[in-house]
C-alpha cells in the first residue's frame, strides 16, 4: 500500500503527540508494517483515507488502535538478569533496613516500587518474585511481602489486560524464570502458567501515559523505566526524568534499561555502578 512522504510525516507527528514515540525518516517501514493492518481493518482505501478518518468522529478509537499497534511490548521475566541482581544485593537490603527502622516508630510505611512501562507484566512480577525470594531468605527480618507494593503502568491497554490476567505460555516462562521459581510461584492451568498470590497480590496495574503528569501517583522508593525512554526524544526524556526525580523519596532509586542513561538529561541523580548495572539515586 502506498504511503507518501507527507502522509508518513503527518502520522509521525500524530504518534509523537499521542505517546511520545519519535518516528524518524528511517521508520517508514515500521509505520507501514504496523499500521497497514489497521488501515485495512478500519475500511480505508489507503493511508491518506486513514488520515482523513482519524480527523473524523471515529478518530479517537483509531488513535487508541494506533497506540496499540506502534508500541513495542518486548519483555521477559528478569530481563537482562544483572539489574535484578543489583536490586537483590544492594537495594533490597537497604530498603528492608530502613523499613525496620521506620516500623520501630508508630507509623507503618510501605516500600513502593513503580514499573513505569510494564508491558505484559513480566517486569513487575519479576520484582514481586525477587521480593518474595529475598524475604524467604531473611526469615528473621520481621518484614513481610505486604510491606511492599508495586504499581505497574503502561500506555497499552492490551498489554495491561495480559498483565492483569497473570497467565503465561511455556515460551514466556522459559525466558528468565528458574525451574524453582516456576514451581514455587506458578500453577499450571491447561497450557498456561498462572502466577500465585503471593507474589501476585502486591502488584497493581493502571493505564498511565508517561507523556502526562504522573505526580498524583505519589512517592516511590524505586522507579523502573526500562527500555521505554529509548523511543522518546531528549526533551520528553528530560521531562519524564524530572517527574521521576520529584516522585522519588530521598535516597530513592531509578533503574533504566541497559541502553539508557541520564547523561545530558538530568544531573540531580548520582549514578552508582553495581557490576554491570548502573543505578541512579536521588541524592
Ligand atoms: C519494550 S517495552 C519494555 C517493557 C519492560 N519495561 C522491559 O524492559 O522489559 C516498552 C513499553 O513501554 C510502553 N510505552 C511506550 N510509550 C509509552 C508511554 N508514552 N507511556 C507509558 N508507556 C509507554 C509500551 O507500551 C511498552 O509496553
């Protein structure tokens, strides 16, 4: 199907406005590949006709469909491995210790994590499994799974529906989970594996567009934004990281993807290297 350069540019501007994703000239193939099925299913002759329909009353529904089609949901349990090892070895012990100190007073505090581009749920559930495994190994610490909560958000409603169902195929289970974790935390249901509670009950899902103001979500001790910022331009990366900074508790941690960093974007964090992982701490 034909896609003229001017229509491609207009679709690129719309996608950027909707979800912050930058469509550079070399992404013409991607736009054509991901949106062509949508052009056909919406009864349009071609991309030009599709653009006109976007400006009509049906436009809002089509915009939602564009978000679903253009976002990349690639993820896996314990993706990259080493960031979770850094959380287990350095961040969780520090958080548990500060929780013990705080709980010795009168106020009960919850340690809050935010997985801010959670896709189909493997990232927040990996965190929940990590917390359960960590606490099981520290029986005497006086801290339980319910002392933690994980907010998992994404712009994609389809991904969040999969995440909320918490059922995964064998192929997904084989990507990142140990046989021990499968046996301990999942229950086989037909040809799927369903996550049990705990760890499931400490994860809540919400649809959030990172292009919008998120400060109403409250304060977090750890924010993960992994493999999301790579799709945005510098200006939006800067704005999002400023929000993260404002939404972290003092001493809180920001974790980005392996190909992402804060250089030239935000210097209010100090970066700390733990093995292969760089963690950004709000000073
Ligand atoms: C490649 S996945 C990363 C998933 C997970 N964080 C990981 O590293 O495995 C990127 C996710 O970012 C989400 N996303 C893209 N733009 C977004 C936006 N503006 N607001 C919130 N989520 C967004 C996509 O829907 C997708 O689920």
